[in-house]
C-alpha cells in the first residue's frame, strides 16, 4: 500500500485533522448534553447543543482564514494547469468537524469536472473503523486502488496524485 502524507514545512503543523479531534468534538457535545439532561436542565442542554454545533460549523467555515494563525500555514490553492482525463475510481474519506475536508472536497469536485474520474465520498464520522483498519489516523484521505494520500493538498498536488496512481475502473 502506497501512503502519501502531506509534509509540513518548517515548524508548521501537518495540514490534516487527526481522527481523535473529530471524535473529541462529538464527545464534548454529547457529554455537555448528558450533563445538563441528568441535572434536569433541558433548556441548558438544548442551548449547549446549539452552541457547540454552531461553534464547530463556524470553525470549519472560517478555518481557511484562521489556519495560518493556528500553526497550519496557508491553505491557499495552486491551480492544476495541466490535467489529463483519466478513467479511475477515487474514494474520498471525510468527517464532520474536519476543517480540511471541505477544502479538499471542493478541489476534487473541480478536478472531477476536468479529469472525468469517478468520485465516491465516504463519511467516516460514525465509522472510524474504515480508516483505522487501514492504519490511517487522520483526515482527509484520498484513496485510489492501493495508493492513499492523507491531508490537505492543492489542486495541482491532487491532480498529480490522481494521474500518477490512476488504476482503470474494473
């Protein structure tokens, strides 16, 4: 199995979201709701649910603007200028709460329209065993045959990965 991981530059963190972060976010949400429900504070449980869900949505939504201040560096794109149409199946593993997943998804959808590959999206939010069984502990993940790429990537990097690992559809 070929695994390609986004390498951080300098002292920047890798541009990927560890699975434990995704599940930790959901655990905090659930624990707060249970805490307030056990105490009989139904309104506070509802407010907690809304607050944490809104915070997670805002975090993912505005992450591209915040990433450089959080130690991830820029998530700006580099366009893929030369793309080759390829007849390949690409599987994209994503999770709710991962700030890199929507960025990579937008780039893959753009590349799909230009490269004509088949794109299958798999949400692992409630199915972590799909990735853990492959030894993967971070999101987003792109899989083509036995080749796996973990982390954020520019359109240019993603197009190159897809072209290099193109395996014809069965």
